[in-house]
C-alpha cells in the first residue's frame, strides 16, 4: 500500500511539473543579492557603499538583464545607482539617523527558443528577490 501511494504521489508531481521545470528548480537558478553590512556614515562627509548581485548557480549570469528598485528611506543626500550587477549608494548625507530600506532585484533571463512549441521560454525558477538593509548616519 505504501509503495502504491508513493508511486501515485510521484506520478502526480511529474504530471503537475514538467521535467524541465523540475530540473531547473533542483538546480535552483535564481537571482541573489549578496549580504552586506553598511558602514556608518557621517553628516557632511561623502559616503559610498555597494552591493553586488548575481544569478545563483548560473555561470552565464552576464547574459541576464538586471533591474533594481528600492522601498523605504535612504538618507537625504544619498542616492542609489545601478551599474549592471552592482548597486552603489553614494552621496553626502545631510541628516543623521538610521535608515532602513529594501532593495528589490528583478532579472530578465535570456530566453531559449523551443523548436517544438515555437515559443520562447524562461529558464529560471524565480525572477526576483529582495533584501533589507540599514544605513546609519551620525552627526560629526
């Protein structure tokens, strides 16, 4: 009985997910924002930090399009700049405080043309991710 139940479960799983999708998710090809602890800044003194990103388990991650967005507060005077797989936070902070924000990463994967279906298909399990960060700016 247990063998029949296991067989039924496996068949159901493969019916719902194609082998290619399953294979891609086992590899876990997905966007990733690297961990980063931002150093403290000082009001009136130039500040620069950067965060790097990649496609996990993908040797060709230079072939992807990277797009970023931010939710939350950056210190006044600090701006975010995206340069492909690197996001920099730079400028001269104008006020002190602790500023929390979420960096969102969206990627456009290279599309593979499927000769059988005549359509383009994505090769990833997930096309976005996010990570929370904190910048602290102190008085001089």
